[in-house]
C-alpha cells in the first residue's frame, strides 16, 4: 500500500469538512398567513408557538396574506444572506379537498389545483431562481391533510421554484395549534398532529345512524380513541352539453365537472351523477372522523368545503 494514501485521504476529508463549514448558513422563515376569526385561536397560537421557538421558526413573518406576498419576501428580503433559503414554512388553513385557504394573489382566488395551474400557464407567478430556492431548500406546509394531495404539493413547488427542484412537505393528518393551560395557571401554545380517516359516500345527503355506526366500527381500532365525526355534503353542478339529457352518459365528461373534481382531488366514480333541469349534478358526502380532541374546534381545522 502506498504510505501516502492515508495522508491523501485525510487531506481530502479535511478539505471537504472545511468546504462544508465555510458554506454560508441557510436562513429559515415562517409565514403566518392569516388572522383568526372571532372566537378562534389557531393563528394566534401558531404565532406564539413559533415566536417562543426562534431556532425552529427562523424569521417570523405575520404580515403576508397571499402566496405572492410570500414570494416577494423570499425574493427581496436581505435576511436571506448569501445562501439560498433553508426551510420555508407556511402556516394556513386548508384541507385535502380544498387546497390552501390562502389566495395566490392579494384579494384573489384561493390556492386550488385550478388556480395554481392558471398562474403557471399564464406565467403570472415567476418561479424563484436557484440562488433563492434550490434542491436543499424545503417548503413546509403547516395545514390539514395536504400530505394526501401529492399532485397539489408538486404544483405548489413548481409555483415557487422552476424545474421541480423544490422539496415540498405536508402532513396527512390535522395540524392544530392551540393554547393549553398549565398547572401553574399560565398557558402555552402547542402544535399537535391528529390522524383522521375519511370516506366519500356517493349520493349520500347526510350521515345517518347506520352509516355512522358502520364507520365507527371500521375506524375505531385504527384511531384508538372515541371518535368525532364531521360530514360535509359535496355538490358539483355544471351545464349539460347541448342535446345531452337523453344520452348524457355516452357523452364526454364536461370539462367544468372534471376541473371541479380535480380541485377536490376526487374521481368521477366517487360521486353519483344525475341530470336535473338541464344540468349535470354530482353528489357525495365526505365523512371524516378523528379522535374526539379534534371536536374542540372542528370548523377551525379547515373541514368546510
């Protein structure tokens, strides 16, 4: 063995370590993208949670109210330093059926699959260059259930960073920020993750006792807790193609209906379709169950459609 080989490897290792240590530190940033409606505390608790954990949050931004404002901050803020951003965290309401309840542009439409597509196709939202967001950057979405919508997360990544290089993460369950009382009388803000189960029942109008009990038996063992149920009726109503009422099942599926299904992340077969007064209607009931702790503020968790 060449006696200089170990020395050469030690030098290479030292150079690699020095190169790593010499890299500028990446900065993280957390955006609280809304304020609470009266009687709720989700965003207030999230703000307090991250404000007391600066090493986790990085820079805390509470003024942005749209994805475009997030982009502008990432583009222009001197707080980034000389390296691309590290972890970019978005705290917002949302659900696996809604997408994000945050407008793409200020005062504009909310971030659904359709509105993200529109912004991408029209090039209204120029992606940020690799100097700002690269393959080692992470976009973390703190919202409910969006980990179940990987296609939506890929769209979101393409919106902020060209070439699909940006990694986007989200939870498959609820993400819940709230304030809890300690034994000493003071309160702390906490972040909780709550798993849930969901089923789309084609044609159902309400959660009757029989369906509730069947789902309770099916899910009780999986969630290991008393369950709280939420049932949200879904209705898609679009114009029927001309002269299509008699043989509408043989006609191509209307693009308006397909766009609505894509926004919800659902398939055609998950709804019951019917014709009424010259319009095509798709009906279903989305039934969601989680541990009963989620019932403390179910509407706040972004379940409404």
